[in-house]
């Protein structure tokens, strides 16, 4: 009973967290999945901007006949506007779109995964950089 109550409270907190945010949509090409950023998380330091963003993933199947476990990913990221690089800190997968619903996964990455990488043209980070590096 106690663990069921704790799980219910965690699920409620995750849903409230997603609803409290006011995500702003980032302009992307027609071929790109819906992309948002959380303006309350944007911090600038010199040419670097850190922020949280949400990427909706297409409704697809991991295993034929079974729906995908997640519908959106929220990540903490940093873009260096002058160097045109990005790095990702933490990723949280949500069951619903726009970072809503139950948290179904987390990934922190290792040191190598957090190293700055070049931003590829027309990638998620290219669209985020165009919007946030103005």
C-alpha cells in the first residue's frame, strides 16, 4: 500500500512538472519532429547557452505490434554559439508528448557522451541554435 502511494505521488509530480512548464515551440522543417524548449531554463554565459528542450518522437513501434514506451524526450543541453557545438547532460523519456505523462526512462551518459560535438546542418541542434543563439 505504501509503495503504491509513493508511486502515485511520483507520477502526479511528473505530470504536474510537465504541466507547470510553458514550453515554446522551436521552428523546424516539415521533416523534423516537434521540438520545444523551456524558456525558464535558459542560462547564458559568454557564447554558451544552457537549456532544457523536449523532442517529440514519432509514434512508431520498437517491436512490431507493440507500441513504443515513450513519446517524448527531455534533455538538458549546452550550445556554444561561437564554436557551433553542443553537448547533452541528461535525458528523461516521457510516455506522453511534449514531456508529459509518466517518466519511463532516464539516461545521464558518460563523460565521452557529454563532450561537445559539432552541430550538423538541419539537425535538432541546428534548429535549436538558430533559435537560441540569436
